[in-house]
C-alpha cells in the first residue's frame, strides 16, 4: 500500500535557543506510537540502503522526470533530525503539509492522507519517534527540476488536490469497519499506490483504490470487482494475504513495493488491526477499470505471439494450463497481478524474479536473458490465456524502460541480499554457509546444499522454508565465483535457489544422493 511515499518531511529546521525540548513520554504512549509508525511503514522510506533506521537518506523519484528528493532524518537528533520539533510542529506537518520553517512540503510526503490522523495519534507518533536513539544524518540535497524546485509553486497543487481534515467515522458502519477505514485512508495511505490518479499525492480527484501504476509496478484494484479486484476473495483469505503475502486458494504471492509493506508493516500489526483492514476493504463496491478483452481463436492457438516464449521459459513451472503447482508454483490463471489493468507487475517479475515467499519457490529472473520483444509477447500471452482477459498492452518499449529500472539480486543487477534477522544470520555463520559456498562450482552445488540444509535446519529450527531458501541464495550470491559457471549469472543463481527448494520439498532425495 506504500509506493514512493511515507513520512517524508519536506524541510527540517536547525536547533534554536527557543526550540521546544523533547519531553519524556510514558511507555504506553510510546508503544502506541510504535504501532502507529509501523502502520504507516515510515521506516521503509526513512532508511537509506545500509543506513540506520529512521535516519533518512533514501532518494525517492518523482514521476514524469520531475526529479528526486531524499527523505529526511526523523530521529530526535537536534541538529539534523526532528529533536527541536514541538507537538504543534509535527501536527502541522502531518495535518497541513507545512514544515517547521513554514515551507510547503512536497507531496512525496503523504500528508493528503495523514491529515486524517487524530491529534491523539499524532502525539503517540511523536512520543515514539522521540524515544529513538538520535542519529546525526544531515539531509541530502534534492534534485528537482524548475519550477517544481520552488516550494511556493506547490500552492497551486495544494489548492487543486489537498483537502485537510480529520477522519470522520461512518455512523452507519461498525467500529471494526471504521477502524479499517481509518488505517486505510490515513496512516496506511493505501491510495498513494492504489488510487487511479497519476498525480503524486493527489488523494482527491482520483479513482479510489481502483488500481494504478507506481514505481514501475501496477498496484491492483482493491474494489469489490470479481475479476480484477477483491470481490472473489474471502475475508479470511484477504487477512492471511495481508499478514503473510500469500493466501490459501488464491493464485500468486505478493510482489514489488507491497512485499516490503507486508514484511515491515502489516505483518507486524495486531491481528485486530489487519482484520479491520480486511473487513473494510470487503465493503468497497465493485469498480471495474477495463472491459475484459476476449481472446480470438488465434490467440489461443499454439502459434499465438508469445506462446513459443512461454513454452521455452515458463511451461516447466507454470504448466501448459497456467495453473502452476499448488503450494509451490503460483498459478497464472486467475492471478490478480496478471488480471490487473496494467502489465507492469508481470513485466517486473519476469525481468527481476521474486525471492521465495511462504511455501512458494523462488521465481528466477528469466526475462534477464530474454529480448524486450519476447518479454512483452509472453506478458501479453499470459494475460490473454488460461481464461485471463486482461488488456494485452505490453510493448517492447515499455519493457526496455522497466528493464533499465529493475535492480534485483536474481537478475544480477543489484547487490547480493543480506539476512536481516540476526539469529538466522548467526545460524548461517555457524554452519559455515559462506565457506561451503565459496567458489562453489556448478557440479558441486547439490552436495553442498545437501550438507548445509540439515545443519541449518538444526541451527535455526524456527526458520521458515522461505528463510532457508533466501538465506542460502544470498550466501551463494556473495560467495560464488560467477566466472566458474558455464551459464549466465541469472540462470546460475536461479538454478541454485531452485535446487534448495527442491531438496527442501523432497528431503528423501537428499538422503539418497
């Protein structure tokens, strides 16, 4: 539900003699604030790669070539953070989009949604932020094109698109529905990605939760539409998906920015709050955004454009009927990402792959080795096959643009991932994963995996299947010598991840080999 935006305060003032001093807050208020900051997924935007949490420094891109802005430090450091901000300063920023120094804030900071947060919750958020360890981290310079670089020019945008005001509960709805609406419309700022508007930060004048593009991904329709929305989902399925990124009986797993939202925000919220979000979303009426395009007889034939690409690169996992392998390989038939109005998410996954999630295997970055035309063709093919009737609008130019911006470990275009859980990272170290995989050759991968897996499961008994796959794949990426493989790196790392998955699913094979 978070795209390029989180708590992006547009300007920070330096300490002055008259500045407000941080006040001690009770632990209950701090814990409440921590839950609210988690609901807003503030850490995602306010943490630079390799940086300290909430210290800012992550560059966010504005669309249409406007430029980019670095997120600020929101730790209570008095010189570079918000340590001099008063309660009123933070309320003004969240509710009105105006910084401590009186300047207008850029709408990468989602104040059009945060304006709905109650004063009491703002106080709790401030209490939590001020309980953090201060980090000295000066603001990085913005790179924004004229005239957007002039903050006063934001006044016209505000007049057109910003309506301040606190959340108003629906007297006809239950307390649970109103709680869900408050989280979705306010702190969760789901519309920043899922609204139909292409204007950054425009919470008004846009298709409410009808789906839209963000950062080269397509955020799906969340309305009650049976085809492209949530109409066919049960409340329990939606709750489980929001908590884990996958749901029994539903095709596909979470991808793109939403994966980070679930991992860093929704999975850490209380069950009551996530249930409230699910209940609220299920009250939304159906709002289809496209007319289903019935494939012609030719498009269903084996000679259809993209069919040969599908047979070459996809059929072994996703099967001829597009139904995948239940509990192992997501189905393409009826998959929400495939049924979306835009093809961006399918293109992204084909080009960049996906790490393992839940019981599902790693998706190799097969598109990294395909031409732009082939990626477009197979994207349109799966969106028009297996009963899917999505618009076949992908083209080679669109693929080329998305490829340029796709940076993943599996595609070989980004740094190797690291294991964030300290306990699991220690388990990997204890079993000697790095040493076992140092310079490993293709023919040695199987015996090394068969040696590592039992030891790792014993050292980390609570680790999930996805943890084991992703952790060993990250270690492989960090330690393998890419020059030793007689195949391109995206294929090599994809094969390794698949090997780990296979041995986990079929441990009896490992015992024989």
